[in-house]
C-alpha cells in the first residue's frame, strides 16, 4: 500500500468532499428547459399569453417499487428515489397582479404554485412537459375567468 503523505491525504479528502457534494445538490430545471415548456404552454388554448401567470417548474419525481402504494396506506407523502430529468412538472396560477413570475424548484410547490401576498388567484393549471418528445399533458386547467 502506498503512503500519500500529509498533502496527498488532504488532496484526497478535498476530492472526496467535492464528489460527495455533487449528490447533495437537488436537481432543478434549467432556463432553457423552462423556455421550451413556456413555448408549449403558450400554444395551449387554455393558457395563451403567459402574462400574469405565476409558473413553477420542477422535475417529475420517480419512486422505487410500490412506494406510492405504501405511502397511501400509511397516510403519508411518498418518498422520491430520484427525478425523471426529461419530464418537467408545472403548476401555474393566473392572478390579477401585474407581470409574470417563473421559478425553478427542486420539488412541487407545497400548497400550490407560488404567488405574491395579496394576489387574487383567478385560475389554476397543472401538468407535465416531456422534454424528449415535446408533449404537453394538461392535467388540470381552469376555464377562462369571467
């Protein structure tokens, strides 16, 4: 076995810390990925212009085996085993405030997409966008506000 000495050990320790830190950081959609989803959403008749839509994007979670079923039986949220980096989940809120907002998250927003305090939420939409195929799946989209 080879002896690395004091500096060799410090270097190996530093490399180990850097590599360990790579797994700690949570995955978030990039600006380019959100741009692609935005373009698909604008073509969706239910969404149209993105003005006043607060948009939250995140990678869709993946689960090991029967985790979703087990979590439902135990009355808890399922524990994700990772992310499907080719599927963007999104949650949108249409408000009566000025301007749009777009954020990249590591997981779905708790309690729905983020909106500023005092914003009156008029409509909601949610679904997924497949980065590989360009398919947009609208799981929910409120009708036009009256």
